[in-house]
């Protein structure tokens, strides 16, 4: 606790005596002087105590205002901190979901690449089979054309032999 000379009962007489004004009057009547001193001393002490209490209450009010300001600042800070934590958690979740999504997309891309490669391989096989079938067909056609030519020559020869036989 803080030490306050106004609250310390042991030194109250010393404190009051310290702050009590003294009046140096030269008068014939010492009793009158003593009464004036006591009246003045009592009112001064009361005034001093009132002023001290007013100052103390002003200090207390000032401290309450500052305390309220700091409480408000602390509340705002807590709100801001809570908001920042919430945003950070959201960003962490977004990052985690983005990373998971990236892994999923990477796996899907790799699967699609494999499918693409399989399709290209199958296309190459089909193209090779088609080319082979075309070559075989062309060879067959060529062979048939040669046979046809040979048969046409045979037919011509037969016809020419038949014409010779008829004449």
C-alpha cells in the first residue's frame, strides 16, 4: 500500500501542526489570541482535509478514467487479436485445403497423363494395324491386277486362237 501522511494516525498531530498557520499578533489579550489561533487552526485543518479529499477523489476519478481507457484498449486489442487468430486459422485451413487440393490435382493430372499415353499407344497400334491392312490390301489389289492382266492376256490369246480356229 502507498504511504499517505493524511491517513497515518500516528503522525496526525504533527502533520496538522505542520500545516497549521501561525499568527504572530501582539495583543494584550492572550486568551483572545489563543481562541483565534484555535479557530483558525481548526478551520484550516478542515479546509486542508477537504482539499486533500477533493484532490484524492480527482486522482481517483482520473485513475478510473485511465483505467476505463486501458480496459477499452485492452478489449479492442483482444478483439483485434481474436480476429487475427481467426483469420490466421482460416488461412491455415485454406493453405491445408489448397495443399490437399494441389496433391489431388497432381494425382489426377498424372492419371490423365497415363490415360493419354495409353490412348496414344493404342492409336499408334491401330495406325500400324491400319497401315499394315492397307499395305496388304494394296498388295492383294496389285496381285489381283497382275492376275487380271494375265487373265486378260490369256483371254486375248484364247480369243485369238479361237479366231484362228474359226477361220
